[in-house]
């Protein structure tokens, strides 16, 4: 048998039972075989008639063995594409669909088993569907349906020019062509008409037009915002009530970058995303996760405010659970800080414990006496005993001078910083196409680029950008074979695409033929570093209160502790001078006095532990 020999093909269902028969060619069968046929046998005419469906009824050759049955075969139906207006279903089971063509003729067509209908299909939509090519109209079935132009789409253009040869120029600045296959719903187009269009894969030739009312709003796209409830190659639905048509010129912008266009948008836009649509541009606003986080922050904020007002442990604990559930970030940190700042009412035991801790730090008799009173007011038991033991262990200071001081690093030591000149990241691909980052700095080292040779038919030279990744798709002819393109053309395509925001391309031999290049990373990007001089570490001990009683203070944290005598009435400035005159030293530091401050300045500039001092100071002042 030859490839064009016509045979009867019997298809088996997924349970192995004979299902139905079709008239097909040998070539069809060969193309449909997924692997070697593991079984084939002959079926006689009577058996054939028993399992034949409507499309093969009337075939009755009981005495002829003419039907070959193949197993493990997936043969696709021979179909054609038609465009019509959907006007409803003819039955409750939605297996019969009524359509109306541009010439006002109507027909009812059967929908094949397993055919998925668009969830957003509405009466009045212009649809494109695939239908089988059986000889008899009644035997034909629809195998695929998609919405070409939504009835309620607001993507509407104005006809700016139209000639007798089918050349149409629209308000989006593009020129389209009508031919004998164009379905013109509402009549032929004239200058001033408002129209929605459908052009399929070829964005120059119109497959269908839908004339709109003369008062329809023109803008090349809808202007709205909302939550995505449905999206496919040609249609975007917001909040289940606003529909927008996606055409070849539609852009999807995220974080200020165009990441997809036309039918590719469905791969980057997801149901529950929040977007804004304006002038045929879909702009990403937030994801469902972003909005969920915002709701959680709002709920946690209310709980924190309640805890701040009530100062109850239960409210604090409830708010803490909600704050813990937040994603790490500024909002979570701010709410946690507010929770930490809440001062809960203390129990008698907590008050007594805090007083003991204060006395252990100050070692003052007055603080010990105050703590003892709180401790002895507690009920008899182990807590009261343990706190009294801690009070008894405190060694009381012999004098109470009233001198108070605070020490802190006021200038951190820093190493010298050498200057570094900024540089742009770059890479050379395909021998001499130089790809250089648009902006200097390390950020350019995150950019990648590849020259890809696709195998699809009729692919034009195009540049796609996703984040920092650039892909240049080289062209192909109608058979999917590569089409020669020069390095200069590749560079020009990069420089006129969205990739131009990231890089600039230059071809040394512009006329040479470009070839595919696996993905490479730009390198050599360097951030600018401003030169800095080395800085000396400075530690400042500030005397905040002078002496209210005569006695001795001990200054610790220097080379060795020193005892300084103070007299009642000495000001903070006088105490600072007394400390400076006491013989206090600190390794690697020079000591000076400025008013009420004792200033420790490192001998050498540089960071602590490097070129500067060996260790950072921590000077304390306490009564002896």
C-alpha cells in the first residue's frame, strides 16, 4: 500500500475495546504511530459494521476482509479552522453549539467528546474553532474552541485609513491586511469605524474583525485595575466581570521591565495577581502572597495596639503569635519592637526580684534596704528565702559620692580605603559581538545572554528579556530551517529591544553571519570605591553627675583600676579633671579632658585589632 491508499482505521478505547472506525490514508496511520505496532489484525466487514459509528454507517461488506486494526495508536483528526459568532447551545448537555457567520448564515455543530470549552465563553463572542473534515456536514465535530474577540472587550481601535484592497490602518499606528478569509462581523470597515480585531499568529493579516458602536471608547486597550480571575493567549479577565483582549502588541510590565508580550503573557501572569490595564499595557501591582502578607500585618497591628492599651499578658501572647507568623521584614521588626517595649504590670515577686537586682548592681545600702522591704513583704516560702540570701551576699560600698558616668565609643577606628574605579561588565559572543552592561558596577555581573536557534516554523528575529536574562531567538523559514542573520542585525535587535535597558551590543564585523551561542554571563563589573583616610578610635567617658558627698570612686577598664578621691560639691567638669590627674592610663590610647568628658584617643589610626588599638575600651566608674 502507498501513503495515499485509503483504508478503514479502527480505533480502540483506553480499555482495549473497539471504539470507532474512520476512513484515512496509510500516511495518516504511519504518522500517528507512537511506537512500533505491537499488534495488528484483520477485521471482516460484519464485525466492522457492528462497531462502526455514525460517520461510517452504511458500510456493509460482510464478506470482505478489509479493515486493519492497530493497537497503541494516536491518530489525530483531520480538521479545518472556522471563525463565527457564538449564539448559544442547542441542548442542555452543551454538545450542540449554534454559531452565526459574518454573512449572517447560521448552523448547528456537534462538539466532540472531551473537547474543553472556554470557561469565559459568552453569547456574542467571536470564536475560532477547529472542526473535522468529514464529507457529510452532519458528521463533522468541533475539537477545539477559543475566544477570538470577546463581546465585552474594551480593546477597541479606530480605523484611520482603509482602501479597496483590504489595507487597514488603525489608531495603534499599525497596518493590517484583510483578504478573502477575513470574517468581517458588522460589515466592511471604513474610516472612522470603531473595531476590535483578531489576527492569530500572523499579526499583519486579519482573521476576524468586529465592528463596534460609533460611541465606543478608543484607546488601544482597557483602562482598569483588579484581580486576575482568568487569562489565556488572547483574553484577560479581572474580578470576573471585566474582560480585556490580549493581542500581539499587548505588553506585560513587572517592576518597570517589559517581561512578556502577546500570547506569552499567560506564562508570566497568574490568577489572583493584581494588575492595572491601560493603553494595551498590563502592569503588575501585587501578588496574592503580597496581599495576604498585608492582611496579616494589618491583623497583627490591631493585636499589638490592643496589647499596648491593655498591658495584659494574654493580649501580648496573642499578638506575639500573629507577629511570629509574618514574613521577615521591616513591618515584622517594627511590630516586634513595639511588643518588646510594653511594660506589663509586675507581680509582687517580680517587683522584689527587680529591686534585688538593682541593689546587686549599685551595692548601695539604700537600695538594699528598699529591696529588703519588698522581699520581706512576700509570703513565706522558697522565693522569699532565695532573695534574702542574695541580699545578704552584697558587699556594701563604704561611700556614696553621687558621681555618675557613661562611657561609649564616639568615633570608630577605620582602616585606610584605596580608591577603585568603576567598570562595566561585558562579554564577547559569537567571535566579535561585544555585549556591555549599560551601567557600571557589580550589578552587571548578574546579566546573562544567549543566541538561540529555534526549530519552530516562521520565527522572526526577536529578543526576549526575563529579569537579567536576555535571549536572542534567531529566525527560521517556513520549514523551521535557520535563516541567515548578520551579527550587525543581532546587535541592532538587542539595542532596540527591552534588553537595551540592560546592555549595549556592538558587532565588530557587522556583515558576518551570526550563530547560536549558549548562555554566558557578563563579567568584570566593578563598583566605585571612594578613597578614605584611616580614622583613629575615640572613646569618651562623660561625667553626667558631680559629687554630692565626699569619698572615693574607682575607675576601671584602663591598664589598671585607679582610685580617685572626690569632694562634695565637685562639678562633673572637676570630676573629669580629677580622673585625668589620677594616673589613669589605657594601652594604645592618649587621655585628655574636654569639659565634663574624659577623652581616650587611639595613638594610631585604624580599626581596633588591626592597625588601631589592640582592644576596644569599656571604662566604668563606681563608688569604692
